[in-house]
């Protein structure tokens, strides 16, 4: 198809030309956008650790992406295209983690105290028990002690489970018997 110079000019200057419809892509912040204030970073990072909301839900609440919430949760801030550790944010997150660990330790200590109290009541009952009951009680106490110390979980993580199956052996009855004779 051959078009004239006038037709080319008309098409290039037309509002229907795709060049007028393409929106330019710009990386980074647009004019007027500001970075997330440090106080809001801390709030989002703490909520990411302590709330039951997903990172996407938190991002929607605070007007940021789930990826940004994930960065803040790990103590990182973005400058340009690179994420780097923010010392203030990392300090706040370490405090949050320490507080969580203290709560967990207190709960473990209370559970251990209750276990010790209940073990104090156990000897009187075990005197009258048979060997099977004693063995079962000892195993249960050992399991509780392992779970409380965390050893059982670590051992289970490090175990390799290997399952071997023996193949089914065929027997003579599994084969078809063909009898042959002498042909005369």
C-alpha cells in the first residue's frame, strides 16, 4: 500500500496516533511522593511481627505493597533500588523479638512448674501401679521433658527417614505351565 506524504502527516498528527496514547514509564517516586516516615515504618514492622494480618492486608491498610511490608518486617529500608538495614528499625524489631521470647520463656516456666507440682503427687500413685503403667508414665514424662526443652523437635528435624520395600517374589504357581511332548 502506498500512501501520500499528506496522508502520513495526517496520521502522525492524529489524536488516534498510538504515540499520543502511550503513558511514559518512570522509575522511582513521582513528583510530590514522599518516603514512608520512620515512625510509620516502626509501626508497620511491629504489626508485621505481632498481628495476625497478612503482609498484603497490612500493606493495603497503610497504603504500601506487601513486599514493602516484608522489607520493613526484616528491618530493611529501600533507598533507590537497593534495600539496606535500618539500625533504628532493627533495634525496635530486636526489642519486639526479645519481648516475644520473654513471654514464651515465662509460659514454659509456668508449664514446667505445673509439671513439677504434678510430679510431686505422682509417687504415691505409682507405688500401687504395675510395671506396664510405670513404663507408660516414665515414657510420657520423658516426652514432656523433651518437648519442653525443644530437643525432640530438633531431633525430628534432623532425622532421615528411609523406607525400603522388598519386591514381591514370584512363585512357581505364578507362571503358566506349558507342557511339551515329542511330535511323531
